[in-house]
C-alpha cells in the first residue's frame, strides 16, 4: 500500500468512526439493543416449566391421596390449586387458568393397596411444547412420590427398571444457558448487518457518494473505511453480550474466550459483508434497513438453531439454513460456552464462516463500482 | 493529441430510452467561468458527471489535456475539482473535519494541509464556524464550505453543478467572487445554473437544450444579437393578460412575458415590430417602446429557435380569446376593487431573546401580487407563517381576509391557500388522490369536491397524468399540482413560499402567467422568492432584512431608487443589494458612533 493510500484509508476510518460515534442510533444498535434483547431472553423468555399452574383433584381424601397431592405443591415445577371436584377443575383447564388437571380417583387408596393404582392427567395441548414438558414433569413427580413410598415401606416392590438419566453440559436444564450464547449471534448480526447496510446507503441518500467517488480513494479503501470501525463496534457489542451472559445470567463459559472471540470475528466479517452487499445493491437507507432485517436478522432468529432445532426442520428448510451464517456461529458459541473448546465442532463451522465472509466482501466490492448509473 | 483544455467530441449519453446528451462537441481551453445554462433535463448534470468520470459515455469522448475522462478517470481525479448538486458535505462532520477528510483523500501534501485549509477558511469567511457541523450551516455557508472542499487541492478544471440553488442573492454574489478568487488563473470553471441572471456574469455561456448545444458565446453576444428585437408594451393592468394572449399567437413574436406593469416582447428574426393597437385594441393608452435585451430574452429566443419544428415550449396554449383559463375561477370572479385583503400592524415575533420579526406593518389590496424578498433568515418565512395562522405573533395585529388573526386563526386559515417551498404532497398517491385528499381536508362536500377536482385537472393540464404517482412527476407538473391543491377550496388569498425554487425558466414563466391570471380574478397573491428577476412580476415588493421592513415599493420605483451614475439601469437584484448594503452600513455606523 502506498503512503497516499494509507493516508486515505486512515482518513476514511477516522471519518466513519466519528460518524458512528456521533450517531446515537448506531450506539443504540450496538449497545442498547443487545442489552434489551439479553434482558428479555435472560429474564423474560424461558423454555423451562416453572410454577406451572395445575389443578389437583382428590376425589376421596385419604392419607396416600393427600400425600400425593402435596407432592405437587412440593415441586418447583408446579403451582397447584385444589378444586374439590373434577368439573370445576376441567373448567379451569378450559379457561386456560391451569395447564393440566391431575385427578386422584376415589379408588386410589384401594387400588394402591392392590398394586394397581392410576392417576389421570389431563393436559392442555394448545401449546404442545408446554404440554410435553408438563407431562414429563408430572411423571417425575409421580415416580418420585412412588419411590418415596417404597422407601418408606422398606418394601422391594419398587418399579422394575429405573432409567438413571444424567444431563450433561446443562445439568440444571436451564434454557437460558443455550439461548444466551445464541443471542450473542443475533446481537452481532444486528450490529454487523444492520449498521453496515445503512452506511453505504447513507452516502447515496445524502449525495456524498459523489464526493467520495470524485476523489482518488478506491472502492476497496471506501469499503475498508466502513468495515474497520463497524467491526470494532461489533466486537465491543459482542464483549458486552458475553460479559452480561457470564456475570449477569451465570451462563458458564467452559471453553476459551479467545476461541469465542476468534469465531466472533469471523462471523462478524460475514455479517458485515452481507450488510455491505445489501447496502451497495439497494443504495437507499430505508430499503437497506428493511432488507437487512429480512435477510439477516429474521433468518438468524428462526433458521440458525437459536430457538428451533435445525434437525427437526423439513429438509428444504434445512438446506436453506446452510446459507445462514448465524447457524455456524451459534453451533460454535453453544459449544464453547457449554461444552468447551471442542475443535471438531469449531473448525468446520469456522471454515464455513470464513468462506461466507470472503464471498460477501468480494460481492460488495464487485457491486460498488466507482461510477453512477 | 486532441489538444489542451477540456474537449468534448460527439459526446452522447443515454439513460434507457431517454437521451441525456446528444452528440455534444465543444472545446474549453481558457480559464474563466463557463456557464452551463439550460432547462431541467437539458443534460447539465450528466455532462458534469461525464467530465468527472462518474459516468461513461455511450458514444464520443471527453478529454482533459488529451487524457480520456472515462478511461483515465482515476488519474484525473486530483486534477478535477467537482462539487455535486447535492453539495456532498458530510452533515455530521464539522467544517474542518470535512476539509481535512477531503484534503487527505485528494492527496494534498501533508505539510501543506493545514496552511491550505486555513487559506480556504479565511477566504470563505468560515473560520469562525470551523467547528460547526456542516448540517448546521445556512444554505449559503454550506455552499461555500462545499466549494472550499472541492478546491482544497489546486485543480486543473473546476466543475460546479448548480452551486447557487437555494442560496440568497447576497450569498450568491459572495460565491461568485469566491470562485473567481480561488479557481486560480487559467483554470476553467464549468458552472451550471438555472438562474439566467447568473449567466450574464459568466465569461462564456454554453446553452443546452435536450442534450444539444444550442448556443455558445459570451453573454454579450447573446444579448447583442437581440439588440433591436426587444420591445416593451405598456398597457393598462386589466388589459395585460388579453394582450399577452394575443402576443403569444402572433408569429412575429417569439416571446411575450409580463413584468411589473409591462409586457416584454421579443421579435422573431427580421419580423416587423407589431402595433400597440393590434395587441391592445381596447386600450388607447397602450404604447410600444424599445428596451434593452436581457439574457433571459436570448435564452427564450434560442430555445424557441431550437424547438421550432417540435411543439412550442411549455407555455400554456393560448385560448381563443382572453387570458388562459388558469387559477381558481369562480362563477362570479372577485373584483379587483382596491379593497383590503390583508393588513399587518407592527407585527412582532420573538423566539427567546431573538427577534425574528421586528414591528413590520403593511397592507395588501385585493387582487394584488405582493412579493416579500430578503436574504435567508431575514424573517420572510416567519411573517408568512404568522399570516397563515401557523405561528402566533408575539405582538402587533394582523387581519387576513377581514378576520383578525388573533381572534380566530382557524377561520382565517379557511380563507387562504398555502403552497409550501418543498413539495409537500403525498408522493406515493396519484395526482387525482392528492386533489381528493385536499378537497376532503378542507371539508368540501363530496359532489363539490369531485367537480373541483375534475376542473383542476383540466385547468392545470394534469388530466393526462391524473393516475400517475405525484412523486414521479417532472418538477413542472409537481409545481402545478401543488398550486392546484392549494386552490381546491377557492381561497381569497394565496401564499406562495419560494414557489419556483428548483424549477426551470420556461416552467417558471408559465407559472407566473397563471398567477397573473388569478390575480386578475381578484385572488390576492403573497409570494416570497429568491429569483430577483422574478420580483418584476410582482405589483409591489416588501424588502425584509433582519426582521425589519427596509422598503415597500413597486419594482420600478425600487429600481429607480438604486440608479447611480455608473449603473443607470439597475435591475431588482442591484436595487436589493444596494438596500441591504446601505442598511449594513447604517448599522455599522450606528455601532461605531455609540
């Protein structure tokens, strides 16, 4: 690089940095938005069932039946109410005030003595996900109670086989632990693509692109001038997200932070590249902003495995998800956070990110010709 | 070698089916300011961009000192200083940051950078504003800053694309002096403009129309050719429109335009002078005298000559008798009875401790065309907003259409029409829907609204574009639509805020013809304008400066007052500048005496 080119580049980087620092919206996108998203996902949204309202109906009080009913109150998963009859309980289910109705039949005590007791569980299937979780938790409460009963009696009439599951990597099965690493990718998609997509388009909107093009600055220099400060901003935003994840939400960071940072850098390059492509193709701030949300943020949300499991998607959608850079980064982030530095996961995904970054930057470079129309 | 200087050789550029430049050949070798003059769509900006290497020609070539501006664009970047129409300043960077950035990008040697920037700041008078964001500069200052950026490295050629749009006359004069000072000796400056009075100040003028060169020479050559062809018809005010319509039909005349109380005529080549009695048969006082040609006359004559085989220029087709049916006709036209349409008495507006309007009084008669002129920030728009009931006065009284503004601004608003400076209609709605909307907004009954909408479409020549999106219309159509919308409720007083900003000269004249026709029907017209040659269209002018009324005169009286030995026939702009300068002198004298 000649000295003149180096001087141009540093002037352009300085210009972009000033513009970013002076524009409250870019700071908001880089720091306020991530914080809000992390708060919402960290505190508000949870895929865990905690304090699920259920109705427990004991048709015929007895020591055993009451003890079982009390077991539901003892579980952190449930927040039971105790109607006296089946009818009001079913009404609560219909109104959506409880997620499940557990009926301990009048014959429970006698059946139990015969070793053939059954409890009816009615589930609200409108939200299938919650229904499955509640069903599982209810089974857990029942088998726990049975085990306690068996221990109490000292009898050897315990269930025949007991599966002894241990959950690795996320022993508390906190959904927060896998949502937040994914959220770091969403946040960086926003800073990377949304911010950059506005940058080039803004030069067109304000007519300053003509000034730029009429100078000796090359397209590569103009693009680099935009990429460098946004990259730094994106990395800062990533740092903020990781710090909040680890210190505020107690998400474990088991792998190396440096590896995470490296993967973030690759991912950010791809996101920036895509933002520049959008910007150079639309040349209009409004359209660029809308398009950036449509083709980067939403896919990162829906098709990256952030919330919805990619393996469960139809094959066509799975194929599309390969074009979503966030997918590769989320795989890396979840692994580095929860499992550790597992190179066999990190390397292929990092390679995919690198390819996408180079492709997008090259495309942006090709789209931005130093000519108007 | 194709030679030194800028050489355009058969330069052609198309955008889709539209031809922007059509085989243009011209050579500019000497320094000085070359005016690029022509109506909208003449190809001025396209030419600038081709020279700047931002567009490629479809045919022909353009070279600077023998180097091709398209293929060697990168090598020529530092030799060509280009200031785009949009100014191209970064509004969120300060003046000095803009200058430093461009200096670095254009490769001003690092050791000379700060000296060069200081020189630019001093020359432009921007030194005190060096740390102000470019977006916070006034129009005139921003234009100077953009010029300083373009010229930060001494160029071989300067391209300025409509540098004086939206700049008040005083700042415009400063800009001219600045370009002459900074461009450097022997450096050609290509200056495109829609202000015809500016063309007169150029060293050489290139007249463009529809991508073709239709005139090339010194401004004096253009006006000199018309020396014996320019006449003035003095006619009674209520006969001027019918005289104008007759003149427009006369093949011996290429132009007839209303200015002040007169009708200015341009004869076709070798045509005999018409008879005053033929143009105004019912006015025995009418008389025709010769007058000095203006550049505008030459421009219109050249356009007419270039377009002769095609349809006539965009002036409205004259109807069979009487004036063109423009404006807001009502069944019984209001009479121009000398009654009062509007009066302000010691009007004051303060914003905090800043007094924007400082005790202004005047009254306007019914059917009068009343112009408010003054530099940017003089208080014109504030007066306008108060009269439209959009801003409450701090002190003083105003009566609009007989209604005291202080008591019932809403009632007064119903009697006025307002056409804003910026296009303020709905760009995504069709022309028809826009008119429907305004009819609805003024609360017209449905049947009446439809009737007026259809009438407006016909009268303003909008029927053919009724279904088009308003935002996609050419400027002339948009302006007519704005006017039609402001007139939907048949107002008694029409307020026009910079109505002709950014509109080309032929469209501007057509617009003024409509305004004159409306005034004849008794509609009072209040107007602000930057085009001081247009101030001639007004019956009376109020010169506003620093919130005060400097003068209230007819255009002729204003000009006569500014006549001096070295300038026996000043135009309105000369008179205006003289008034402002005198006021500044008095203010300075007052300060030094105190």
